[in-house]
């Protein structure tokens, strides 16, 4: 796993932890933490694709008759 992917994974987990630890009266900050977690999770997946840890084969293979 690349350093960027690891960093985004840790940031996403930290944002979720912050969201869980906030009191219920701070809804706006909780929503912001959830949005940050989603953003970091998407960046983590993108970093995994760039680091080629997830292989994507765009060729659709068909069975030969």
C-alpha cells in the first residue's frame, strides 16, 4: 500500500471517529466529519487504483463456443 493510500485510510478512520465522539448537539460538525470521511475514502480508493493494488481489466472476455 502506498503512503498516500495509507494516509487517506487513516484520515477517513479519524474522521469517522470524530463523528462518533461528537455530542448529538453538534450536528453540523458531525455532518462535516461524515463528508470528510467520504472524501478521504474516495481518495483512498483512487490512490489504490493509482498504486495498482486494484487491477482493472477493461476487456470483456467472452466464452468461446
